[in-house]
């Protein structure tokens, strides 16, 4: 059993709709009422949620966006590249990992409303990370990118969008 398989087994990770494997580790009992959250939310939300998330080389987390800020935390494996297209259309590449001298960070934040996706770019590698979302994650706030629509909005990022989205049916 390789290390990625070990973590998938021991942490009870299952397949995620955006790619990779995950499990929810925390969901706050403190509930924030919708009227305090704003228009981006269509219901009450827990104050915070957390997950483990694992990507192996060759897998990717498809471009998506959510209504909350999402903080990523590095745990083990190889550097994870997180690609963010912000609300202005600017592309940012965040390196999540342990190689600080090469520009990695142990944490990064993706702001609410940004499109983002990720992948482990080391051949044969994997990345075990965590994500904390506040206000807490709900699939009602999750939007998976449609390749054609995103390519029209951000033609300057065409190659990345084609790489980090699934072919439309």
C-alpha cells in the first residue's frame, strides 16, 4: 500500500465530485442565520466546516467556486498547485507544501467567489491537505465550472481552464 492509499484508507476518504478524495472532519454546531450572511447564501450555515482532501498525480480538483472564503492547509506529500481566477479575472498560482525555499506555503486562502482548482504536479506524487470554510460549506453554495462559459469569460486562461474542467456532455 502506498502512502496515498494508506491515507485514503485510514482517514476514510471517499471520491469528491470535483476530483480527488475527501472526508468532512468538522461541522460547527454554531449556526449563522441567513439574514446575517448576505445574498450569496440561501440559508443558514454552520460557522465553519473542515475537510481532509487528497489528490494524486493525474487527478485534479476541477475549477469551482463557493460563497465563502476557503483556507487550505498542507499536511503531507508533495506540493499542491492551487490555481485561482479572482473576480477581476487575474490568475494566481498558490503553492501549498513544505518546501518554503521554493515558494511553498503551509496555508493559503481563496477568497469567496473566485474560481479555483488544484493538482499535484509531481509525477507519482500526492498531496494531503485540509480545507477550512467559513461560513461553513454547503453544496448549495458550490458551483462547478462549465468549460465553455469560463473560456468565454477568461480567454486569456484558456489552456488552464481546459486542463482543470471536465468535458461538457
